[in-house]
C-alpha cells in the first residue's frame, strides 16, 4: 500500500516536472515586459498605448519600464525600481515564481533564483532554480508521505478523543442524577438535624443557666482572691500603716537595690513603683482619693495607668477565656434523657455534614467534566489524547516541558526549581488553520520584565515530540512540537506554482 503510494507519487512528480518545463517553454514565448507574470501579460499589449491600471494616465508603450514612474499605482514600471511601491515578478522556471518589492531590483542582491532581478547591477547571479525546485519537490514528497502516514494516526487519535468525550458525557449524565438524589438526602438530613437540635437546645437550656451561674461564682471568687493578694502586698510595703506607700518606705527594702550598691536610691524605688507594682497590686480604694495631696501622687498616677493597662488587657481577654471555657469539659453531667438528646443531635449533625459533603463533591466533579467537555481539542477531538501528558526537550542549559492544555516550563539542568513559562491560554494559529499553534501565557514574571509566555508551533509528525526550543525575545519562548494530530491535507506547492504561472 505504502509502496504503491510512493510509486504513484513519483510518477505524478515526474509528470509535473515535464508539465512545468512545457509551461516554461510556452510561457517564455509569450512576449511581455520585464517583471510581468504570465497571467498579466495580456494587460501589456505592445501595439497600444499603456493605460495605468488605476486609469489615471495613458502613456506611449515605450514608456513602460523606462525607469521613470508615471503611474501612481506603479503599473508602468513592473521591471524597474522606479516606482517605490512596485512589484517585480520572477518566473523562476523550474521552481517557485516569486513577487518581490521593486526596490530589490538591481540592488546587488540575488533575490530570484533565476537571477532576473539583477539584470543591470553587474551582480552575476547563478540560476539555481532547477536544483531548488528539485529539493522543494523532494521536500513536498516527504511531507506528503508524512501526512499520509500521520493521517492514519490522527484518525486513531480522533477516535480516542471522541470516545473520551462521549464517556465524559455519560459520566456527566450519571452525576446529574446522583446530584439530585444527594440533594434530596441532604434536605432530609437537614430536617432531621433541625428537629434533633431543637430538642437538644430545649433540654440544654437548664444546663446553660446552671453553667452561667457556676461561671459567675467562679469569677467572683477569683476577683476576691486578687483583691486580697493586692491588699497583702500593699500592706507589706506600707510599713508605717498610714494607708500610703511612699518612696522612703520602698527605700528600706534592700531587694529594690538594683545596682547592688548597698542602698535603694529614689530612682530605684520609683522604678519599682512604676514597673513592678503595676504588675502585682492595686492600692486600696481609700488611698486613691487622697493621692493627689502627697508626694506619692505621681507614683499613684503611674499606678493608675498601670491599672488601666490591666483593664485594657482584660478587654481583649474574654474571647480567649470563653474559648477556653468552651474547650474545657464542664463539671456538669447531663441526666440520661439530655445526654441521649445531645448524642442524637450530634449524630444528626454529622449525618447532615456528610450528606452536604457528598453534594459538594458531586458538584465539583460535574464542574470538572463540564470544563473538560468545553475544551477545544480540535475539529475532530484529535488533540484530546495529548492532555495529561508532558513532553520534554533538553538543550545545553535547561530541560523544557510542554504539558498540553496545562502549562510550559523550564528547569535548569543544574537545579530543581522549575520556572513556569506559561499557562494554557488558547489556540493561536492563523485564520486558515487555528490549530497550528498554541499560546501559553501568564507565566512567571521576569525580573524587570514581562510575564513569561510560550508559543507552541505544531506540525505534522508521526509521533508526539518536541523538536526545538528558542527564546526569540527575552522571556518569550518558542517551542516546536510535532504530532500526528496536526497532519492535514495541504495543497502541494508545485500545484500552486503552476496555477500562478499559467
Ligand atoms: C532565566 C531564564 C531565561 C530568561 C531569564 C530572564 O535565566 O528564564 O530564559 O531569559 O531568566 O531574566
């Protein structure tokens, strides 16, 4: 089968070459001004005056290609560089005809393989159209063979892709049904939970009040303890028992001698008043009233400040205390009936949360499948099988990775940190073939530069493989990838040439 195809192709190719030569002989016999293609020859009848294609002017035919631009549309100078926007046509017999900008005529560079663009520059251009034509045809043949083999593989990929989407669709329908059931169950569990919690709440009301009373009592006891402790401390320092603690009283206490020089200075005593007393005690209420009249006033104020600080701290604390209290098992034991109701409500709550989790899982799965079904895997789902795979390419410095429909990345060979070069964005091909390239954008930002992005060019190949990687602009990467999924019939170039020339 393969052999027959190759044989047929060779025969067609040979016929084409003969055809091209015949056409060339015929075309070279059609008289026309330099730089005019065969298809336009009839627009330049030599026996008539020449009218610009845009109709703006008529000139004697002798002024066509006289190296002076008469027509605004450049139609009078197809073979010279006189008109800036002119186009020069090279026949390139044996290879591909070519249109070049008129400015490239006689510029000393051989643009046409037949060398016709350099007729007056003195540049000796070789006519290598025959060789170029031959290798172009060989390349076209290679490509055609590749496409033929690739198309078979592509058909298999398509089949797989279509099957995968169908299976997902079936799963989606199943999940939609499961979701309805799971929601119904959740509804039932919610009702049961509410009922159980109502009973539980009513039964716990009595214990809640009891607990509050216990808490209150505990708080009162704690406050009384604190107060007694404070008073004790105060009395300890108020050695003359006059209801005030003054500096001299503190100076008698050697443990305030911070610098260990044998005596307690006023500063050391004050330091203690401001730093230590704040933390440990509060003066009795009576002393607060009279503080303004004595030396102790300043110290007393500081003391008050300290007290305020304590209050501030306490302002933040209730939350914490409450939490602690909640965590602590209370000393209260429920009666059997209440205990049963609490247990029933707890298990109703658990069952509801379980049912709710089930619904959420199904919803998540449904969304995942919907996203998958909406993905564009090509007109025949031929690229679907690439999803979930990753392909690698190594150059001297990095290992590059392409995970189709997910991301592209770069990892230094000497390190383990992967840099994301892009996240799947969209198909980015041309109007004629949207699927010839992919764009992965929004990758990791470059230092002082843009976010990294990757364009992936896809060509037909008989396996899925990355063939090259480059970075044409800083942080903009170009991957070349071949895949049977990209094998599609394209017109062979030789056909196009003949069309154009005839
Ligand atoms: C790294 C690599 C390069 C990139 C620079 C930009 O070295 O990601 O590809 O050009 O960063 O600073």
